């Protein structure tokens, strides 16, 4: 017997006892065989390898396609509803693991194990459809390492972001801020020498940056800034006019290579070329947006220091993480299935599936052991605890005195003087000659023999 089986046997014997008087075993409740845990078996009729394949395929493609793929690769019959249930079950476990890890980091504040040189963190949102007919925003955070390389053909330094990882949830902003901590800690945010964030500058994104990296270099996505400029130019010069095309090409080049103050001044100058309040409001809206974020659109300064000025990584993450699986034609999602699926999508896209699946299996067995422990507490017999103070040592038998006088009922039975045993018993029949005089013990024995002979 191995150590696990022996420990399990000792554990179960501790709560069971043999009742010698009645010859029964007290009920000890449910338990699991230790070999199940050693083999990492999971609930249901399918093997752990089969359930892992079902969950992985269910997180990568629609459930109908995943069912067909699993049946072909595993050569095992499985229904679409079963695959859907398995995927959601382990997605919920994966989400619980990530939340617990974020809470542990928040509580213990351990030091990150990685030390990146420069990190880029970007955030953005995309919408999916729910079964209730509503739309739900999925927020995504992208983390990558900034790398600058010289390209001779282009004759300039090209800034790229490598080793991307993602955190996507439909949480509200405060909850999203809190539970993104696990991925930020995993990537070593606290140890990074420089941190930059490129985004659209919306309120929830700025709040996220204030919460996690208030000292980061903040950059407005260049394409997003030019959208405001284009809206102002179309209002003043006409959407399809040659004048607008020439003006827009000039001002975007100016914004990219010169300080932003000149560009803001050119936007203000457009107000003299409109004659309606609606067009004036569009130009004023662009001016206020750029003026408020003047330090965040200083693109010549950012490029000189090797920072990216575009948020293409976070925009492409919507297609990679969210849209490819959760925003296909006709797809609708139950609200409680959204975040478990997003958690599985993060494991796949971050290249951490093997590690994540091992954590899911360990989490399942941790939960099961805890359930059995709670059941054992409820079914454990309530026995009085015995201590040395409650034990009374009996006195020596030679000196012991009875606490109460022995009554006649407590004395050994003695037959009366006229009892047949005292007068002798005569036995006849198959036993031969009678017995005239015997002591009481032998008389009883002879009587037993007599009865047995007669019954037979």
C-alpha cells in the first residue's frame, strides 16, 4: 500500500468504529478513492484528456465545429450540449483561479519575478451581443515589450511591440481595474524601467492608468487624434473636396513631426470658414479634445524617445481575443457565460494553456477535498473529550472498600437446602445408572448432556 492509500485508510478509520455489542459499523459518509486524485480524474464519463480537448476546442471555435473536431481527433462520440457544458464548467474554474490570484497579490504584495526593460500597456473596448438583446462592452488590456529597430529601407527607426499578452473581461471598470492586477504582476509591471500607454483617451482608460501606473508616459493613439482633425476639416472644407484632401495630408504630417500647438492653432482657424452652428460645434469639439490632451499628442517627442504612437496592438486584440470567437454571425451569449469564455480565450491567446489547465485540475481537487472535509465535520460524532483530569484511577483491589453494602441480590445464587441438586439427581434412560451425589457444576453438565441426548 502506498503512502496516499495508507493515509486515506488511517483518515477513514479515525471516524469509523466497530460496535462489538451490536456488530455494526457506524456510518462515515461519502469519500473518494485516493487513486482518483493521483490520476487527476475529473467529473463525468470522459477522461481528463478528452475533457481538456473539449474545453480547448470549445474556446477556439463555435461549439458545433468544436464538437465535430473533437469527434474526429479523439474518435469519441460527444454531443454539442455536453461540449458546451464542459467548456463553461472549466471556464468558470479558470475565472475563479484568476480572481483568487489577483486577490492574493493584492493582499500579500509579492515581488514580480520578471524584470522587463520597457512595457507598453494599452486598453480598449468592444461590444458583443447578449441573449437578452442587449450589448455588453468587453474591455481588453494588452501588455507588450517595446522594441526599437533600425530599418535601412525605410531609413528610420521602427518601434514594435513584442511578446503580447491579454486580459479581457466584461466587468465594470472598478472590478476590471482590480482583477487585471494578476496579468500586470505576471508581466513585471513594478520592475519595468519605463511604462507607456497608448489609447484613445476615454475616461475609463485614464482611470485605469491612474490606478495601476500613474507615472506612465501617456500617448493618444495617432489615428484616433486624426479622426477629430478630419471631422473638423470636413465640416469647414467639405468632405470630398480637393481642398480638404490637401489640407488633411498637410496637417497630419505636421502633427506627426512638429509640436502640437501649431496643429491646434490651425484647427481654431477653421472656425472662420463656417457659417452654421452645427459645423462650428464640430470644430470646437475637436479643438477642445486636442487642447485638453496637448501633452499626450506630442508625437515628435514620443518618437524621438522610441515610444510607439499607435494602438494597433490593442485594436488587433479585439479580432484575436473577442471577435474571432464571440462576435461571429448570429452569436448571442448568456451573461454568466461571457467572462468564463473570455478567461479561456486569454489562456489560449497568451500561450499559457498547459499551465492554466494544470491549475484548473488542481483547483477542482482542492474544491472536492474541501467539500468532503465539510461533510466530515457535519457527520462526525459528538464525543466528550477525555482529559487526564476526567480519568479516575481505581484503588488497589486488596484495599478497596465497597461504597455501598452488598445486597442479597448482588450475591452469587445459592440453591435452597431442599433443592434437588443438594439431594442428588437420579437420571434414567439412555444414560444408564443414576447419579446419587454430584456437586452443582457437574450436575449442570450432566443435565446438559441428558437434555441433548433426549432432543436428538
